[in-house]
């Protein structure tokens, strides 16, 4: 059976605590590539459903309802790596990534997908920004920090 081409639409789910600790996952490949929860949409799936599915697949966490996710109304467009183009329809060169976040009461030990991730770490936002491997992930962390800090500032 031939696999369907990947859909060039994905989600980024930044998982954090109210005290701005962020969960980062290290991918199997490329080595030392750290990111939040990510994944491509499946046929017939919308971005919110994909975000909830990926959250569970990559961490074992089931969000306490679809409204637990914050949809930032932000999509990032970036070129696909040359090494991944064969997984998409011919001529596909870019991916659109929708940004979500989930605030947890406290850090938890994720149940990692062993075929996707080596390890997980919770870091204060400053270190999470430094460790995050993609610009979209670093920008999403900054967005959450700015929004959280503006809520607590007088």
C-alpha cells in the first residue's frame, strides 16, 4: 500500500506552566533538535483536532477539553527541508504551521513516542528559548511569555 503524501499543514503546541516553565522534546532525528509538540494534519482534520491528537501522541496528555488549548490565530510559513520533500506531493515547497498553547498546573513526566523523541525537559522560558531549535518555536514561546506577563502586570 502506498502512503498518502503528507499534508503541508502542521501544528505547534507550546506546553507550559503558569510560572512559565516550558516542555521541550528532543527529536530522534535530527540529533539534538529540541521542540514543542508538533505534527502534520491528517486528511479531513482541522488544526485544533490535530493539536489535541499530537499532544496525546507525543506526551500521553489528554487535554481536559478542546477549549483547554489556546489558538493564537497565528500561522507560520516556512520552507520544507530538502530531505523531507519526497514525503509531500510534487511541487510542495512550504509548510503552514498553526500555533497553539496549553497551560498545565505543573510539570508532568510525558510519555514519549519512542519513534519520535529521545527525551523531554521542562525549562524556564529563557532557557527554553535558547534550547528551541526552530525560530517558530522560539517565537511561540516569546508570544506566550509576553501574553502571560501582560496579564500579571499592573
